[in-house]
C-alpha cells in the first residue's frame, strides 16, 4: 500500500504508474495532476525572492502555513522554523520540478485501486484540479473533506498507517512461504505494532493544535 500527501501524492502516483507490480493500493491526499497556474504564479512570485537563510516569520511562511481552522501558534512556529531551515535553492528546485510536472498522461497506467482525498478549503489545489483528477482516474474513489485545508487533509495519511492487523497477516504469510527472513519478519512486526501504537497519542496531541476539538470521552 502506498499513501502520499501533496507533492508526495504526485510522486506516489508516478511510482504506481511506472511500477504497478509494487503498488497494490494507492491513496492520494491533497493531490493534483499538476499545480494550477494561480498557485504556480504565487509561488514563482515569492520563492525566488526568499532570503537565504529564510525568515520563518516572513509573510510567505505565514501564508504557506495558512489553515482554515485555528492552529496552535507554538506548533506553527516549529513547523515554520523547520521549513525555513530548508535552503532557498531546494525550494527553487522543487518549484521548478512542480512547474514541469504533469502526470496526467501516466494516470491510465495506474492499475491499483485508488482513493483520492481532498479538503474543500485547500488553498493550493482548487476544485477544478479535483475535477481533472476525477476525469483522469474515473475508477478511483474520490472523497471530499468539508472544512479542511491542504495540510489538514494529511490527517488521513497518518491514519492510513494504522493497518497493523492486515500487515501482520501479510508478513506471516510471507514468512511461512519463505519469502522473508526471520530478521526481516521481526523488523516488520515491530514496525507494524509501533506505527499503530503511536498513531492515537500523536493524533490526540496534534489535532487540537490544528483547531479540532476532541470529544470529552477522548480527552479524559
């Protein structure tokens, strides 16, 4: 199974098209066939003009981390600082790649069952980009999350990792067939259990910081 968010979703789609033998199920979160012109124009206006080092409190960084729901400022400060630590030439290189990328011609080559998730408050990929995705992937399941933006939709990407039971079944079959060694089997078991165990506390910590109130029963 392969899950990707934003640029990661585009990368996942290209991989699924090029190596269908490796991707059995695909989830695309906050994805588009290509970045729409208004978003590209905004990025090209600001990214090449970024100072080096980048100011985490700059107008660009604050706009980049805009969310339709209130977000804990301390959390955003850490996020902006981490992104600002990325050198300007890396931002420019990624933007150049995004400007050239259009994986629409590869879409028919995706054989894996696909789920497409999008927040209707996404400031980077608008509604027309999702219509284009529906046309390019007519067999996929398309879900719209009301009130969520580009970054918030990644919650679903996190939760997609809570699949330990399925993974334990698969790796047990692989071990019984001799496909994987004892060492690899042990590592995969640890990964499956650990990724599932940490998901709940991580979401309980993160969701309130991006403006989602937890039910009282969950907070207690």
